[in-house]
C-alpha cells in the first residue's frame, strides 16, 4: 500500500518529502506533488519531513481526503516515462553534499 499526498500540499509543494524519498517516487504536477503507487516502497520516509502534514498511508487517509488516493492513481495513468520531481540528488546525499 502506497502513501498518498492529500489537500494540504496543494499550492505548497515544499519538496522536503522529495529529498527524503529513497526511491525517487514523488512527482510534480501544477498544483501538488504525487507519490507513484507502483514505485513507493511504503517506507514512510516522506511523512515526517512534510511541513503541512499532507502525506498519509492510503488506508489512513482522513475520510474528507479519501478521493486523493484515486486522484493520485489517475495522475499516473498513461504517463509512462515521467521524471521524478527534482530534489537533492541521492548521490549527493551519499557523498555528504
């Protein structure tokens, strides 16, 4: 079960979650960031760095934001080859930059 980014991210797109993700599965659209459900390894590393508390395990989404799970899935339909949102390079992190 993947994590989902909900309404508090809209218009914010802080990117702290992008830098924390070990598998680069967070993508950007005009209004918010999205977590690719097939690439997410369910580690939860993105949750705590989010300054607006927008990231939830899919089965823990608040009722008022349940539709974000479907919005997230639909974002990725037919979009093979997308590039993850830019963030600090994982190579930079390993070498201490």
